[in-house]
C-alpha cells in the first residue's frame, strides 16, 4: 500500500476558519463524505478555538448550506456540514470514491486542507493528482511512501499533535543539540510557537500515558 500526504487550498470550511486560526477540523478516519445527486454531507470534529465564532462564520459562507452540531465530547464538537456546490461534489468524488483510495487522515485549518490518502499503488495517487489538476485544484505533495508492517501508535493523538510530533522529530527538534527551533517548527506548521509547544507537550504526554500504561499492564 502507498500513502500520500498532501495539502489543498479549498475555500469550503477553510475560509470559515480565518476568524478562528487555532481551530482544527478533523475528518474521522475511514469516514467518507456523503455525495448525493445535489448535496454533500461531511462530518468533522472541531477543537482548539471558539465554536460559536466558527459557526457564525460558517453560516455566512455561500458554499455552506447548513452546519449542525451533532454532539460534544470534552473540548471537541462534532459537526455535520452540508453543501450543494457542484465543484465540491466533484472534488469529494475524486478524493474518496472514483480511484480506489482510502482516507487515512484528514484535517482542515485556516492554512488549508491536509490529507493522508492510502492507495494500492502510486498510479492511483497519480490519477487523483491529475484529476485535481484538471479541476483547477493544485495538490501539494509533501510525502509519498510505501507502508510496511507494524503496529500503529495507539495513543489518542489529534491530527495536529501527530503532525507537530512527526515534523519536530524529522526536523531534529529532539536532537542534542536541537537542529531546529520552536519558531521554525511553527513556521513549517503554519501555527504559533505557543500552539507548537502545546501540541508537542500533549502529544508526548499521550504517548507516555499509553506506553507506561502498557508497561504496567505487562508487569501485572
């Protein structure tokens, strides 16, 4: 299997986040948008900023037909977002339905849409990129890699925490001495230095909690 990581610039939802730059919308892994004859529906978890401000912004955008809160869990809120825009229906068909791909991760921030898309081979990823280009949407690929066997991290990380952790690790943030500063990481991720610090701290804590809990269970 091949996984491709890439970003898109799509006004739908992205422009609504301009007023709440610390908010992240997360698409559930394996959850595809519903694409009907006239409408699309997308379920997203929101976290990290002012929900009411985001909802007010979303209701003012012409691409969003309706936004509804389905449930709240802790500091996250689940939304159902609907649109009748034909170009969005075409976009979601390309990404999720027409080319034997599976959504591994998906997030939306004020900086853009970011996807980790899983496919059988590179040809499927190439087809997706070509179709997006034909629709006037440029996909900026940052990684394409072959998956190998092994266990996934079981810690409960948000996509933002996961991305910050991977970026920090690959850029040498944890090296001694550090190869990159916190502000440089912030620039790479398109967030504030404080947000980087918070995401890394919570990610490390979640992994430690998960790892130490497993170790204690094994000792018992």
